[in-house]
C-alpha cells in the first residue's frame, strides 16, 4: 500500500511538472492531424513517388519522425528560425493575403512552402537539404489547412490567447489547441490516425479530388482557411477574456470542417509529391 501511495504521489508530482507543457501554446495540428494528412496523401501517391519518397526519407511519409519533424526541429536552438514557418497570421478583418503585412522576411507558411519546394528541386541542394525540404513540405501542407494557422483576431496568435472550455468539461484550453487536437479527437474517437485516414479518404469524391488538386497556390489555401476561421472557428466566440464554452452546436459545426481540411490537405500533398517525385 505504501509503495503504491509513493508511486501515486510521484506520478502526481510528475503530472504537475509536465502540465504547463501540456497546456502550453501549440502551433500545429497535433500528431494525429499530421499523421492523418500524410496517410491520406500516401493513399494517393503514385508507386514511383512512394518508392522515391521512401528512399529519400528512409520511412513512410506518415511516420511520426517524418511528418512531425518540423515541430520537433522548431523547438531546437538550431531550428528556432523556423518557428513562424508553420502559420500565417492574416487578420480576421482582412479579406486578402498581404505579404508585407502577413509574411515579413518570408517568415510564414506560404513562403516556407514555396521556398522548400525550390530547395527540393534545386540541383545545387545537398541531399540533407532535400531530405529536410521534403519533411518540411509534408508538415507545412498539413499546417496550412488548419484554419487557425491562417488567421488571427485582435493579436490572439491564431486563437492561442483565447481561453475556452470544451463541451462544458472542466479545465481550460485555448481555442487554437482545440482546433489542433480536440475537434479532431471528437471525429476520431479512439481510432488510430492511420485507420481514420483510410476511412476519410474513402469519402472523398472524384469531383472533390479534382477541384482540390486544381488549386495549387498556397495563397489560395490560406484564404480558404482564413474564411473557415472567420465563419466557423471564431464564430460566436467572444472576444472578451472570460472563458467561453464551446458547446455541442459549435463542435458539430467544426467537426466536418476539420475532416474536410484533412482530406483536402492529403489530396494536395499527394499532388505536390507526385509532381516532385515523378
Ligand atoms: Zn507545425
Ligand atoms: Zn497549431
């Protein structure tokens, strides 16, 4: 008994120490979102692209160490310069993407995708640079499809500063992390992200696939996300500091948006990789 009480209090202490990290700011789909996007993409890869990607990466594109590399890298001292490559803060009140206002010195997800595509294609790039470029692209095409990676309201950093409660549950979250993780969690229930990807890939119609593939400009991807942030993610969420409860109506509106954005990101990532790895 004593032993279990000691280990319980040790566990409790560990949770207390870890909790600030768990509740801290997040700036990306969580692991599940990125794995699901990359797995949807994998299902649309040509055999040639899949083989070549595997040779370059030494793993599947949906392996955690591949699709989550960019999130691990940004937390390392040598990767801190890539922190703002994961999003673009287009003001909620704007209706366009303005590179001077939104993407200073090319430090935003739009410029990062354009740049890393070039690095990958450039015959002068080293093998290491091409490996990293591919990992960046696999991650950033996911991030750019999370609506709150495309918008900000009143300087809230894509909802990171907006405290909310989720479905009336105890505990406070921020709006951004709800869109990275919790809504997707409601969609997936306890499903494995790869299985979830197979399931939502099967729901993509050929008309949707064609329409999504035709739009290749990351600026357009951002404007789509920015609109969804305005119409769904920020809709009815108070701008005051009081913690807003995201109720079942809100979550039911958000769930299909998150599912569609993951489907869309997967289709577009496959299109990009099939072109880069013919
Ligand atoms: Zn990210
Ligand atoms: Zn995020």
